[in-house]
C-alpha cells in the first residue's frame, strides 16, 4: 500500500471519528453552546514535561514546544515542534550502541468537546500528522569473529532515515492561575510510512519513541494563554 493511500485511509477514518463525536455532542452532555462570541480568542504557547523527564530518567527523550490558536473556544489548530535524541550505549542483549538526534514536527487540531466550551477548563479530542528526518549512528565494540576468531567490529555512521506517522488523542486542559494552564493528553500513534535505511529497524525515532513498544504515548503540558 502506498503512502498516499495510507494517509487517505487515515484521514477518512479520522473525519468519521470526528463526525461521530460531533453527532454524540448533540445528545446532551457534550452539547455545544451557541453564542455570538468572536471567532478569534487568542493563542497559547506551551511545553511538554514528559519528554524532559524521559531525558533525565532514561537514555532517550525530547524537548517539545507547541503553538495553538483558539477559535471560538472550540477549535484549536496546533503546531508542535520538538528535538528528540537518544544515546543507548552497549545494549545488554545485542551489545549495540545507538545514537541519534533530530528535530520533528506535528500539525493538527483539537476540538473542545466539553458542554460549556467557554469555561476555563476544557476536554478535547484531536488529530496530528507528524514527520521527522534523522540520522543514526550504530556501532558495536570489537568482538571475536565466530569462525576466524580475530577481532571484528560493526558500525554505521550517519545513516539517513525518516518517518511519517499520525496520532489520535484525548486530553484535559485546566486553568490554574490567570493565563497559566496545566493539562495532559493520551495519544495513540500509527506509523504511516518510514525509511530505516540499511539498518532494518531503527531503535528510537525522534518524536515517536521506541519502535517496538511505542503505540500509546502521553504528554503533560504547561501552557500560557496569550
């Protein structure tokens, strides 16, 4: 299946999902208010603390910031930009050392599905398209050749890779003090297309996470309304 077909299928599924949310909102709890509040309600900037914690507690993580428009307190176009890196040295199973660092970006939108959309606290659902282009260094300490017993080693430097993926999310945004908001989101990630070069499968992808285990992710956001 081509990349364009995958993206088309994902977008169609996402539109159906959002339509379902909007239809459900008419049933009561999620019923949106009708009023004459102006369309443009400002914008917000924020940072994610989960990626920063990962950098401190593990051998991978990211710095990430966001810029979000507020349209009628209901629709929130979003751009998220970050810089992910990993330095996984001497893996206990393979003995490999894996290093990469690169920027990534996501673009999408959130919809406020709370009953009172103009309240300070929000419940939202959203979609993201994400992309990163990165280079990988992969190496292993010298080891005995299994046949000839002389020392040999393995290494790949600067292998070019890239990945496209999508995210579906739900989250909460709570007003703490004045323009300061705290919130979190839970995200399901779906890889759309990728190129791992000659490596076969890269261990970590900036902005996406660990390849083998990452489908569900989370953010904890500190946001300032402007």
